[in-house]
């Protein structure tokens, strides 16, 4: 492998990456673990014959998926971006797919330049599981009142201390606020007729009707979309767990305000499983 030469001309590549997170221990490289960053870096190093140091827009946890993760890497190579794209997908697909490779504009940083991260979480409300949706959703048998869940989600908008919904980062002392600004948070619903996942995805959704009448035990694929400038560890999954508890009737919608003000991690007891979560896109 050729060593990276700081004096040589360098190109910063911007990559949009999608991956099925079920087979990885998260995005970030970890010694002795199979990770998205580890596999991607290994492929880039094979192609460019240089050490690849990746920077991503947001580190996803084990089992979490991505449709629009953004990564940058500095390389010294004469290969075109088209050849790099083709070679990466030949080596990594279908678990990891590089959707695009472009030369990044001056000053671009996949993490620091990001204005917002957009996540989506899928909940399948049905009496029986769906084998086709199981890898990308949380199956909930309980009846869910989506109107209450939507009302509770409104409390998340704006800037708050999300300590109750986050694992405290290493080095951050107890009692120090973990402040994040949520730009949007909303539920929508897609009917799943006859338990057929493919038919369910193909149908035009009727979220307004479902939001007005609630689910009352009916089958539906619920979609929670949340956008924020940045997220902390397990924030979305903890929020979804609390919102689903509202839908089940275990909490009131007003409890979301109480949870935020408590800043107490132990109070947000339900954490949604990782497979329902996907990083959809990053805004710059």
C-alpha cells in the first residue's frame, strides 16, 4: 500500500452511501468488528493503494440502515470518479452501495458542513409479523393511537436538553445538558392491505384519514420522520420508544414535555429496536 504523501496533490471525494446495517456493528470502524466504515475504507484502499481515513455525516449504530449517508475521503489518484464508483459497488454491493462519488467543493466536510440529518423510523402495527418488513421495521401488536403520537412529537420541535433520550457521551459530565435542535418531527401512515408488504408499498397512502381516526387495531405501516441539526447516541430510538408508549396508552402525550424537562435517562425506558431506523439524507 502506498503511503499518503501530504505534499502531493490531494482530491477530496464526497460519497453518498446506502447500506443494510443488519450485518454490521455500526458505521464507525472498530478493531475486530465488521463495520460499514471498515468495509468501505478497505475497498477504497484496494482501489487507490492508499490508507483511507473516512469522515461521515453521522455515525449509525449496530443494525441501523442508511439510504443517504455522506462520507468524505482524501485521495491521491488519477482514477476518475466514475471508475471509483463502479469499482466500489462491484466490491461492496449489495450490502453497501455507493450512490454517487463527486469531487467535493473547497472546504467541504461531511460532518462539520452538514446543516441537518434526516432519519426515518418504520413501525408495523399488525396482529402478525410480516417477514418482508421484519428487517426494516419494528413490529408492534398493540393498538396504537397515532393522533396522540403525533401530538406528543410536537413537543420535540425546537432546542431542548435531550439528556432523557440519549446515552451520555464519554467525557460529558453528569448533569451537563445535551442540547439539540429538532427542525421537524412527524408521523404518517401507509395502509398495508392483506398483510402484503409489496402491495402496501405500492398503494397511495392516506395519512390524513388515519391521523384523524387513529388506528384502532388496524394494520398500518407507520413512518416517523425526524430532522435535526445533529443527534446524540440512541436519541431517535429512545424518542420512538417513548412515542409508541404514548400510542399504546402507557404514557400521555404531555409526558414528552415532562421527559424532556426531567433530563433523566432512566425515565425513557423503552428503546425502539435498531432495524427500523434509517438515515435518509443529509442536508448541506
